[in-house]
């Protein structure tokens, strides 16, 4: 059993992927080829925004967003405490201070009440200038943008939507990667829409920011590659990955997103009286990057994971350590509010195998073993 079965996905899409990759190699169109521009147009249309700027990975996508907003030294950027390291790392790399915010236990996403308290604390201290919120669409479900946008507008903050895990998610039919002033995603292979290497993208409706980020991703390019009008980075999505993503995007739209939701529904139906299952809020739609259950305590979580492993069932802990406990942030004064939910979740969460190609009998095995050991 695979945690995220990329092998089966490839076998299903093999002829289309092989053909697409072979054409790129035959054309020797490896860097910034036509397929990259085509993919960007397709992704923008799917999300429902004007601009998609592809780049080398999801971390670079966040960096481009921060650079476009001119965030740097003396600035405070609010980041969920329960997320992958890059969400806060990129803020610190730009010289700003990530201020960690607690999350909700039911959705695992940023808690608006905790966000408001953190903003007020930073303003009271007066040492940093609040500039932006990095919302994270964790495990596939968008954050609470209705509430977060109210807070952002009240305090004059930009929203950077980190949808590295959220691509395909939605709120009332509006898709993830459209909620931020600038939104980002990752095409890491295990993500809901993944390539066969690293890749990422930035989305926005702002023409000026889009033009700026297109320049920044290629060494601050001006009219041509030897006209450098600003300091940028080297972060391009290569044409082979774009060709692969075009094939995968079609499958994602046609059946994969539906299939992974059906798998999640089956887990929830069978496990709702056994363990705490993930909550999808009314009007929200998840792309299920992970299906994460919550145990009562760390001992029970570790025991269950060990029992599953004995039966050949893979599981993962996302995340074993909250952001505020990461050594890299020591001494940066990133904590302004209580982060008790994040700390607690790190000791109790366990992600189960989920993907569009998960067989029902495989799920039944997972469910049976959980029921036997709880």
C-alpha cells in the first residue's frame, strides 16, 4: 500500500505523459518553452484569476510574493504555527519577522481570533510594522477567508495565500489560489497536483505585481535576458515539468479530485464514531492533500502508527514540531500569543493513506486496523 500512489497514477497516464515528455525532448524546448506559457494560461483559467506565473518550487513562489510586496526588515508577517517550515522560513529570509498564530483544531487552519490578538500585540509593542498574513490552506481545505479578509482590511494587511496543499480546494465554488492578494502553490510530486520534480506557481489579479514577479523569477529580467533591471532570483519551471502538469491537470479536473473526495468520505463515514476525523466546513471543498485524524494523546497516536506499520500500512505525522519550536526561529521573538492548539496537535495527529487511486479494499484494511486498536 502506498501513502500517495504516484506509481499507479503514472501507469494510468503513462502514454500521455511519455508522449508529452518525448515531444519536449524532440523539440529541444527545455527552458521557458511554449508548454510553460500554455500551462500558466490553463492554471489561471482553472483558478479564476488573471495571472499565473510559474516558478521553480513552492518556496520560491512564496519568496516571489514577499518580494513583490516589498516585505523586509522591520516588518511583521503573521503565519500559522502548524504548517510546513517554508511558510515562515521565506518571511525570515526576506529579513522580516514571522509572527506565529495558533490554529483551529477542527480544520487545522489559521485561527482568526488568535490572528487578531497577535496583530494587536505587535501594534502595542510598536517595534515591527504589520504587513501581511500568510494564510495556509492546510491538508487541502482553504482557510477561513471571509473572516481573515475582514481582519486584513481592518489592519491594512496583504494576504499571501499559501495553497501548496490547497490547489483544487474551494469555498462556495471559488477555487483556492484566488483568495490572496497574491496566492502561491507547489507542484511537489506528492501535492494534489504534482509534477515529477520541483515546481510552483504564483497567482494574482494585479497586473503590476504579475509583471514584477515575471521579472524577478528570471534574475530581474528587463526587455531581454541580458537586460537586468532589478535583483531577482533564478526560478523557472522547466518545460518537461510543464508538459507533465498539463497531462495531470486534465486528469485532476476530470476525475482525480472527485475520486480523492470519495475516498475521504468513505474514511469519514467509517471512522466518525471511532476517532476524531477532519472537519470540512459548510460551503468548503477540500482537495485532500492529507487525511489527518486526531488521537487523544501522543501515546495513543504513536501506538496506532506502530500497529499500522506492522500491517504494512503507511502513515505520516504532519507536523511533529510546531513552527515556534523550530531552532531556526530561536531568538527571533516570533511568539506573541498562546499557541496551545498547535502544540497539542503536533502530539496527536496522524495522516492516513489517501490519493485518487486508493482501492476500497485498501481503505477497508486501514479502517479495520484502526478499529481493532482503538
